[in-house]
């Protein structure tokens, strides 16, 4: 399946899900707050998660009308976490548009995040196997929060006024720590999307587990690719500021962790001094860290690991029913490791 065909498919599915997302977010909301409620989901996005719900259900013979609401709920859940993530990271732009807090203010964005969470579960009242999906989505949200907390605790400095962060900040971070963090913060939701579609299609327990594992591998590759783009991406194409993980002094980035493993003591010291300093990270600091990373094989290491996850995902996909929908899932897997945004 070509990139052009995949793009057209994602647009087709987005046009199917977007009205349902808007319905769920704006129902029971004051008219003056309707645009506010829909803003986060209105500024674009690839809609990978709702596509995974729908296509995973169709692989097992599910009907779109039974899949559109859980797909909408998955996208709303994802965006609820982005609202909070942008507040935590002080991110001013996402998808080349002002983030929710930057546009409306922090207090309004925080209020809006509750509308999003409520809308997730409102959407699940419209589906078969509703209780299973409520369990699945609620557990997933809690796991994502655990992952977000772990990511905060991976930061090397800052948040000195937050006692819990200061007391529990990781002193050393291994790649195993990193993989656990991204499995919770990113991979779990893609796993859930694939499982939700299969559950709505009344797939067997074994099939739900299999396609869920496929989604998990996609999520791991997705985050590692995000880490690469954070350091080496094109800012206009990526839609987010390049070097944001450096600015936020995060060690929850595969490329940075891999570079530290390979740098000599002088390079390690320079990188750590920048990340652990109480000063704000300057553009010159970002350039210094990026130059140090470029002296290592960290980028290739990250690409290799992302490709291994996609290879495993492809192996799992081959065990599923083979039809046009599994082919489209395969195209999404390829897109995830090739994407530039």
C-alpha cells in the first residue's frame, strides 16, 4: 500500500470519526464553551489511533458503525493526555498551532481536560461489549498517567518547588527504565486501540491478545521515532520545536540515552552539565548537545531498535486474517518508522 493510498485512507477514516468526536466533546457543554471543548481535536493530527481501532475491528469482520464510537473515544483519550502533557512540558505549540493552555490559559485547559476524559466514557456507552471497553480504557488511562509521572521523574533538573519530584527523581536511568516508561506513556494506548477494535468485532481472546501485541510494538516504534525526530527532525515538518527533550532536560529519550553510553568522559560531562544545570537551556546548548550526539551512533541505534519493533509487529500481523484491512495495518506500521512528523 503506497503512502498516498494510506494518507487517503487516514483522511477517509478521519472524516468518519471527526463528527462523532465533536458530538461527544460538545454535548452537554455550554454553547459558549463548545469551541473550547473541541479545540484540541480540531487542530489536526494523524488520527492513527482511531484508524487502528477501526481497521483492527474490520480485520475480524467488524462493522464500521460498531467501531466509530470507540475509535472517537480513543482519539479523545489521546488528546486528553496531550492537553496535560503540554502543560507539564510548557509546550506552546503542537501541530503548528497554539497548545490548549497557550491559547486559553492553564486553568481553562485543565478544566477542559475533564471534559475530554468524561467524553471518552460517554462514547463507550454506544458500543457492544461496553463494560469490557470501559475497563480497558480506564486501565489504559491510569497506566498512561504512571508513564507520564515516570517521564517527569527522568528529568535531570527543574521543578524544584515540587517536593515529590525532587525526592523521587531517578538518579540513574537505564534503557530498561526507558522502555518501561514508553510502554506506559505511548505503547499502551496503541495496544488498547487494536484490542478495542477486536473486542467490538467479537474476536477471540487469543486474537485480541495477538492484535494488541501488534499495537504495542507499533507504539514502541512510534515513540522511538518521535525521539529521533525530537533531535534530528525538521521543525516545520515535525510541527513541534526541535530539541524539546533537551530543553526540558529529559533523559526519557532513546537517542540521548544511547549517546551517553557511547560518549567519552568529557562528552558525558558536557552533556550532563547542560541537562543538570539550574539554568535554562539555550539554543547554543541545544546545538552543543546535538553535535555531541552526532559524534555517536545513537541515531542509527534508535532507528535499528524501532525497525526491530516493526519487524516483530509484521510477524504478528502475518498471524492475523489476511485481508485489505490487515494490509492497511501493515502500511501504518511502515509509516510509523518512515514518518518525518
